[in-house]
C-alpha cells in the first residue's frame, strides 16, 4: 500500500525531496452515543482502516492537495496565508482547517506542503473519515515542523478545526479515537475531563461487524444540532434546581428526582437518553472487565432502543439493520453507531455465524429498504502515526 501511494505521489507531485507517509484511523463507537457533548462517557475504538497521507514539506507557503478518493477534482491549490473556509475547495477544507487551528493556537507555520491522501473508510458513513483526515494532518504538522504537542492536543486541535473551520459541531470522541487508538483495545473516555482508560477487547469467539446503511445523513447535520440544543436546554432547566455542569453528572436515580424540572416531554426524553446512556456505558465497561460479554451485548441493544425511542436519531434504515440483527442467532449485541439518521450499525457476532448474519441481514435490508447495505468485518488498530 505504502509503496503504491508513494509512487502515485511522485507521479503527481514529482519525486524530489523527503517524502513521508502517515496514517490515521477511522473509529467505531461500541457504546455511549450522543454522550460526548453531554459530559458523559464514550467507548470507541480505532479501526485498521483509515486515511493514508503521503507528504512533502515545501520551502514556500504553497499548499497542494490531491486525494485518490476525489481524483476528479485533480490538484487543489491553496496558500498558508489564505486559510479561509471555501466551499469550492471541497475536502481540502479539512486539512486547511487543521493548519488554521494550529495558527489560531499561536503556532507559526512557515512551510507549505504537498499532500496526497488515500482513504479506505467509506466516506460519510459515520466512521469518521473527516476526523481521520484532520488527525493525520495534525500529526504531519507536529512531526514535520517539530511542534511540541501531545496526541491529546492533536485531538483537540483537530476538533477545533472541525468545529470552527468546517462548522460541524462535533464532540471530542472522533478525533480522540483517531489520535489515541490502541490495537485490540477500546478507549473508555470521560468527555467531561478527558480522562481515559484502555480496555482490552478480547473477542476470541466473535467479530465486530459494521453494517453501512448507505443512507447519506442528508438532514442529519441539522438534526444533530437540534439534539445538541435540546440537551443544552434540558440541562439549563435542571440547573434551575440542581448545581450540575453536564447531564453526564447525573445517575439514573438523580435524573428521576429532577426530571420534572424539564417542561417539554420531548426534551425530557432527550435528557433521559443522555443520562441513561452514560450510565449504560459505565456498566458496559464493567461488564467487559468481568468478561461478561453477554451483558455487554445486552447493554448495546438497550442503547439502540434508547437512541430509537428517546433520542430519536435512528430512522428506518438503521432500525431495519439492527432489528434484523437481533433476530439472528449468535448475535451478542447490535446497535446504531455514530451520530445516526443514516450511517452504520455495529454488531458483535459469533465467528461461525458471521456469514449467515451478512446474508440474512443483507437480504432483509434490501427487501425492506430497496437498496443494499455493505458489511465490514473490522479489526481494532492503533492511533495516528508515521508508517
Ligand atoms: P464521516 O466523517 O462520517 O466519514 P463526513 O461527512 O464528516 O463523514 O466526512 C466525509 C468528508 O471528509 C468527505 O466528504 C471529504 O470531504 C472528507 N474526506 C474523508 N476522507 C477523505 C479522503 N480520503 N480524501 C479526501 N477527503 C476526504
Ligand atoms: Mg465526520
């Protein structure tokens, strides 16, 4: 892979100078959804699929970008002195945003780059290809310009770029997983203070399967922002009677004591999800530590029900995939993952049931939805790095 991409880089940008190769993974969240902006816990892992970047430092301020995934766009040029979001600059707004974010944080960038990307994550499907593009760019800048930042800073700078340069109001989970991932481990991250712990995922008898609904998020981004506002409004109402900073601070019992402060029943359901999902995530990680994978799976299923009924971010595509999965033998747990409204589900399936799962869930999806889903058996890999 590396040799092939370096050759492509040389064909496009010329072969002189020092050419380096980096990789940043996509991620899948096993449980803890829509908790990362509510001060709760998440439990994602980095994947072995992600974004490869081939790069050469320049001596001027020029930026030249090329993506193997968007070859029709050709080389897109820009400049370190004009880092503004520009719709016509398409995907290059992601790496440009990271350069801008470094500058905003006070770093001085005097070298431009020639950058070629190749990603093997399905784009826009909720496995965070955008975060992997940001994180790989941030690692390149840190490494090639010798900036004193650690991998958590890399995640924060990348999130800052996605929020403020690209206008996507995401929490920290995606960039954190891509930067901090660890092979065969998931990251139990408390988003209220960024403390984290790696938990081994020892799936001797089962596999993680991602099913992509192939439904593009469409209106998803505006719905995502709506959910964030509903959660914030519910928090503000609870704060009238209780001194908390985030919904993630409440246990289920504490929520039941204060929930009547939330006037609107819809908003109450949203807050209930945020609180219960956070507690479920804590329980799920404990179950895993006790090697109780069956309980872990049951909590994944409950997470989906809560996202479907209380947070209302699933939709018929994701529900069809998950409900078809639940009917299958050998399925330990299945839920939507990512922001929802489209995107993917994640399932844990016993080894010898994987083929049957893909066939049966795939057929049901095609029959009910009218187009096919894609299935990926994934492995948990390391975070962003030079390769
Ligand atoms: P997700 O992050 O869930 O995959 P997004 O819509 O947030 O979905 O991000 C997808 C966008 O990220 C793409 O449309 C593109 O702009 C950018 N992107 C992702 N991977 C690549 C790549 N390999 N090359 C260029 N741009 C990419
Ligand atoms: Mg994204």
